[in-house]
């Protein structure tokens, strides 16, 4: 969920 | 994290360090477009709004701080530093870069993954980053002799997003639900804008002659 929510790339 | 994305981030970091090296050591920003630097500061400010709310990793937060800090300090150097500002050629750096902001913002309002403030700002930063290099490329065409550091800076800047494209291909095949058309397409457009620079950059490197972009 967290991954989908926020963008993990710069 | 994969090798392509790490290489991309390191290349991006290297581009920022090369520019800071140039500006801080020889106190010159000759050939550097202040407008592109201002656009990059806006890109990072609008992309990293979640820096204090969404903690991804120490690496992620650290790199965000580095990119935010360096982009704003570079703008400050070129605008305010008494020696550096003298080497800024504002008569040549004439691209109307503020005209890029509204179309990117409107496009972000229309085409985004989720209509929330943070997501629209994130999307805006992707569209803006894709075109942020335009003032710099225009300035390079007008610059008679491009110094090595400036050439290396632009090359590293173009290469980083190219490495990100490899990262997206890798993630598409290794993470089943990883699909993000917006960064993919804007990243591809961004990298393609460097195509002719890359061509002349390699030509000058191969023939060992001065980098020169045709006007």
C-alpha cells in the first residue's frame, strides 16, 4: 500500500 | 533499488557536483543557463513536497536534501554571488522559461495518476523537468566555446534520465504491477531532447575537438 501511495523514486 | 536507478541517481549527483565544482572553484557560470537552474529548483521543490511526510529511506531523504540544497544554492550563486554573477551572460540566456510553467501545470491538472495536490505537483515536476533543459540547450548553441565542465554537466544530466529509463524497463519486468506511464513518457521526451547534444558531444570526444553545437 505504502509503495503505491508514495513515489519511491527521486 | 536496482543498479540502473542507482547509476542514474549517482550520475545525477555527479552532474550537480560538476556544476557546483565549476561555480565554486573557478567562480564562473559561463555557459550555464540561470533559467534552467531556476526551473530545476522548481522541479525539486514541487516533487519533494513529501520529504517530511513520507519517509522512504535514509538514502531517499538524503538525496532529496542534496538536490534541493544544491539547486537552490546554484540559483543563489548565479543571482547573488558578486564574482559568479559577473560571468552570467543574461543577454544570451533569453529563453522565456516562465512560459513553460503554465502549460506543464495545466497538463498536470489534466493528466495525472490521482487528482490530489501532492500528486498534481509531482506530475507537474515531471513535465517541467522534461523541458527544463531547453534554456540551457539554447544557450549552448549560442556559446562559442563550451568549456569542458559545462559539456560534462549537460552530458551527465542527460545520461541520468536515460539510466532511469533502463530502471523503468527493469522494474516493469521484475515488479508485476509497476506501471507509471507519466514518468516513463516524460522521461523519454526529456532524454530525446538531449539527442543532438549527445551526438555532438560524442563527435567532439571521438575527434578530440572542441564541443560546438550548430546554431
